[in-house]
C-alpha cells in the first residue's frame, strides 16, 4: 500500500507542475492577444507596457522555479518508491522457508549416492564389454584337446592312454585352472548381460545430469530468496565445477558410441573427478546446512 501511495503522490505532483505551466502559457497568450488588439494605442501606452513587462518576466522566472521544484520532488518520490519496492522483497513461501531450503542439501546427499551407483553401472558395462577379449586370450593358452570337449575330459583320456604321455598330462593338468577361470568369466559375463548395465547406466546418467544441473541452480536461487545475495566460496565454486564435469562427460557420449577410446577415457576421468569433487562439496555444505537450520523456520 505504501508503494502505491508514493506512486500516486508522485503522479499528482507532476500533474500539478504541468498545470501551472499550462496556466502560464494561457495567461501569456491572452496578454499577447490584448496587445495585438490595442496596437493603435502602442505609442501612447509604451511606457505602461514596458513597466508591466518587467513584473511579467519575474513572474515567469518564479513559475519556472516552481516547475523545477515540483519535478525535483517528483523525482525524489519516484526514487523513494523504487527503494521501497526493493526493500519489500517478495514472499517466496515454502521456497524461502526451511522446507525449500532443505530441499537442496537433501537432494545433493541422495545424488551423491546416485552418482556412485551410476558409476558402478558404467564400470559393469565396461567390464562386460571387455571380458570377451580376456576370455579369448585365455582360450588361446589352452592346449590341443584332441577332440575332447573339456580339459578335464582330455586329461582323463591322457592318463588312461598306453603308454602315458607324462608331458601332455602335466600340460593338461596346468590347463585345468585356466579352463575354470574361463568358465567363471563366461558365467560373470552372462550375469552382467542379464542385468543390462549399459542401458541402466545411460538412463541414470541422463537423469543425473538433469537433476544435478537443476538443483545446482536451485541452491543459489534459494539462497538469494532468503538472504538477498549470494555467498561466493568453495561450496559455490565446487558446484559450478561439478556441473561443468557433468556436461563434459555427457558431451563424450556420441564419440563413445562410435568407438573412440579417447572419449571413453575422458568420460571416465570426468565422472571420477566429479564424484571426488561432489564428496568434497558435501563437506563444505555441512556448515551452510547448520546455518539454514538455525536461521529458518518451518514450513
């Protein structure tokens, strides 16, 4: 209400100033008209006109000063109304209270765990993708089984041969452990394929980038709504750096899909660095969290 009253007062003052100026113009116009009609008496009334012109000039200067004073008053009122508008900050409701203020730290705690889970899914997909080469390399070390399906079957046949080939038996005996390792890797790869870590990693990574960016912006907005300013420091800078790392990791995905090992290395490095920065940022945010709990009220 005070803000509206100041605006109305400013408008009235400005209107009054222009009304005075308009009245002065009409009066001057009327005087000039009278002088035109009485041109025949100009010579007789010249002295009187000269004597009247001086007061008129002084009156015009006085009216000009009144207009300038009115405009100055109007400007001051407008300035005061603007200051009151800034002082009367809007009421953000729940967003400004403890409920909205705790939304950022709660989401960040959850997203730190979500980031670690997403990273594990990424490593599982990488593991599934590279296990084929590892299995192939181990199979190349196995000896010729001479028609047997497994090393154990070939070993049994070698021991029952007559005469027994001791060297072959020893070779097959050493290959038993390699075969067991191959079977374990094949079983692990089958389980990973059933879990489908590739699609889960992709989906969770996209959601992480969206939620992380959204709440990285929401945090400073909430601080500005409560305090009217931001507080630059390690927490704010770490959050900005974390968003940049998320963007870098996401930007590597198209090249990764084309088989670029460099893009994969940058993607992994950005995410690992991001998790480390995220964990450190949480520690810098704890003092801020305690202040929020201290200086805000429910809701």
